[in-house]
């Protein structure tokens, strides 16, 4: 499914990729570390098309969203003492950790600077960055042993940015769309739960939903976790048809 989505928006993605690669070169970040599905960028572009946002602005917004995501991964790898990402060394094993930290900070702040001319979008993205940092803080300082705390953390670290992406077109047009924002929340929750299911064996010991359910005695934590993800995904298209234009993306997870 992701290949069909990427093919449909290949021209847009080519432009987005070039801008992100230039940014990586500025800070000696290997290209493999900035590769990704670009779902946040694609979703924001679709949202922008709904509201007839000019392509130039949609590119700037997609760039900002992907920069924020990339910066969060740099910081996550440092906090998690990770060694590899996408088959290669994490940035803080290529550069000094202090340098990797400041690069992450620069990417966060540059992303916000890029969209500062759009007050409503700027405010929402700024809040998402705050929530992402808070989610990382909670994950690092609290023993996550229950489902509610886990769901709160993945909302903050993952779903908040998808909320902004889904609602981007409306925000750039000067108004809010709570239905699309909620669709983004639901999509983000489903995405992270399914991602945790895929990494179930590799992430032994991490406070993911499958591991939490397993610790509580669940016999089939993966199936239960996927059922939870399905619940969120069904909610992403409520009321039916409201976000049907995102069907290809919703079908991805």
C-alpha cells in the first residue's frame, strides 16, 4: 500500500526529499538516517489539497513536519542508548553525543521557523513539539506498566504530530477542523501500536502495549494489541466519509 501512495505523490515527494537531503548534508547526517515513509508529509499535502493550499506552502509544511519527526528520532536514539537505526549507526555514534543533541535542537527550531508565518499552524505544531518532549520525559522517568500510561505516551510522542498533519489544510486556511484532528489522533495511535507489534521480539523489555499485556498475563498480547489498533483505525474515519479522501493512507496501517 505504501508504494502505491508514494507513487501517487511521487513528484511532490521528490521535491520534499531533495530539501531534506540538503538539510542532512548541512549537518553531515548520513542519508539513511533521514529516509522514511514520509506519511506525515503526504498526509499534510492531501489535507492542503482539500483546502487548495498552494503547492509551495504544502512543501514547506511537509518539510517542517518531517524535520520535527527526524529531530525527535535523533533525541530518542540518544535517550534510548540505541546503537543502530535503519541498518546503520545512530547519529550519536557517528558524531559526539553533544553534537547530535544540538543538531536535533536545530532541526526542531528550524522547522518551527519555517512555518512561523502561519500563526494557527505554528501554534499547533509548537504544541505538538512540546507534547513530544513531555512524552519522552514521561517514558524516561516513569515506569510504564499499565495500558493507560502507555497510551498517553504514544499519544504525546506519535499521535500529536499526526493530528497536525491531518488538520494542516484547515490550519493553513485559518480555521480548525476537530474531526480531522481526531482522525489524526486515531491514525497515530493505531500506527504506533502496530509498529510496536512489529518490533515485539526486538524490543523485549521496552514498555510497549504487547509487553505490558504480556506482563499482565495475556496469552496472546499481539492479537489483543492489534485489536486495539483496529479500534483506533475504525475511529479515524468517523463520521463515515468525512476523511474518505485519506483512504489510501488509512489503509496503509
